[in-house]
């Protein structure tokens, strides 16, 4: 409209040159005023709320805000803080041992020469099975003494009986009767002593009864199995002269074995008697054997700071053999309110462990945490986070680098 008025004024050349110059100056002034008014109006517009929000969030203690460009360069993964029961396990080195309650070292109670060996290593035996036969000169002497003592006793008893009859007929004095009675008692004590000696030498009652019937000396020392089991060691050969301190055979019942482990001091709290545990053997890495804790040591080894643990394991197929290496795995469940995080989320901070919690898109809070025991790939969290909060796992180290670059201190 202003331009149209200008054309009318200028039209037809009706205005002189001075008038034209004056009107041009007036128009330039009006345009300048319009430009100034528009600039003032622009300056009075409200500031961008997103910019204010960004500035306020970047100044919060422990917060780290990344620009879209920085986020595009860092690959981040978020996981929630989990709350619930954790089934953890501990593993302890161990070795398989024979059940000491079903293990016997077969020895001899008297010196002798080996006449014959009837069993070999690995052979199953029943209780009373003949393992070997010895011939002992010492046993022959002991049996001879027993037969002599029995003969003297028999003579003393007959002498006393005759003296008693004569005394009743007034043929002998009371003193003579008492003398023969004393001799009989002495012979009886001697016979009892020689019999006890045979029993101490391991002669069974059946052999003593045979001596009483046959009155012949054999001097044979049979070695027999004390119970049903398997011969696992043999240290005897035919013709060898053996002594009383030698271990000739070892018989073990391996249908049930012991697994002896060593528990570090820090894990003693997880051990309970009569608890079921798993046993894993190096010989059978894909098999799990179940056993029961039957003994817990009362004293720690001062050198290794470990406690002895005994697990009794059924072994019907004889797969577990003494001296095999094994692992004892003990399970323990935490409380239902336990908080946990992946280990990948934990970083070393200026004053301890910390994690990065996402507070809003692109904004993360560096927060110090107090941790508990590690359970595989996760760790218990005692303080610092709440259930459900989103925590950075992959990319947390990159955030830590950004935090150190901006000198941000983790919040407590």
C-alpha cells in the first residue's frame, strides 16, 4: 500500500527533485523503525524449555548427560536391578577315600611263614573267606602248652576226687585233701591261662575244640576276611615269613565311599551337617553324584586356613575309587529380597565400586554401591540402587571415561 502511494506521488513527474529526495528519506526512516521493532519482539520471546532443562540437568551432582552425537558413538545396554532369591554354589577340592568304617587292615597276631595265598587284589570276598594260610612255630608251642595244661588239670581233678573220697573214709587227713584241692585249682588256672593265650593269638573257638577232641597240634594260622568287601591291597607272597606289624591285606566295602574336601575359612558359613551336596569327579566330568555331609571339622588347619569336610556318597556301581580327584559343590539360597546386578555393570570409582543408572534418555547418574558376594556372573548389591532401576552394563566403561573427563563425582 505504501508503494502504491509512492507511485501516485511520483507519477506523471508532477513533483520536483527536492520533493522526491525528501520523500525518499522519510521512507528509509520508516523501514528502519520496522526492523528495530521486529528485533525487539524477537528478543522478548520465551527461551527454549529444552535448553533450560538440559542446562539444569547437567548441573545435578553425579549426573552425566551425553549429546546425541556422543550417544551414537557409544553402544549401551541397560538391565534392571533384579530383586529375588539367588541360588548360589561353592566348590571345594576333594579326594575320594574308602569308608573308614568299612575298611580293614588284615594282619597276623603271631609270626609265621606263608603256606598259601587264596585271594588276589580286586577280588570280592565274603565275611570269613580264607585269604591266606600261615604256619607258625610259635602257635605250635602255644597249642602244646595248652594240651599239657589240660592234661595236668585232668590229673589234678582226679587226684582231688580220690583224696576227697579217702578223706570221707578217714583214710587221709584234711591237710592232704586241701593240698590236692590247691593243686587242682592251680592246674585249672594254668589251663585257663593257656587257653586265653590261644584266643589272644587269634585261634578260633572251633580250633580249640578240635584240640580238646583230637589232641593234635596243627600250628596253622588262617587269615580271614572280617566282612563282605573287596581286596584292594595285598602285601604277601607264598613262602614269606611275616611279622605281627605287617599289613598283609586291605579289605574295603566300596559300596559307600567318603569324599574328603577342604573348605576355605570364608565359606564355612555355607556348610551344614546332613545337607545334600553334589560331587563331580575329574574321571566323570559330565556325571553328578549326590552325597550327604556327615562330618564337619571343628578346627581349621592353621597352615591352609581350611576346614575338613566329609561327604558320604553311595557307590553301588564302584565308579568312585579311592584317591580320585573330585569337587564338592554346596548350594545355598539367599533371601527373597536380595538385589543383584551383572558384574559387567560394576566399575571402579574414585571411592569404591559404582554403577551408572539411567535417569532419563541420554542422562546417567554415577552412583556408588556396596556389594556382597559374587554368584557366577552376578553380584549381590547391599546398598546404592533400588529394584527396577535401569543400569548400564555394556558401555559402562565408556561412560566412566566421560565421567572422568568431566570430573563428575559419584553420588552416595
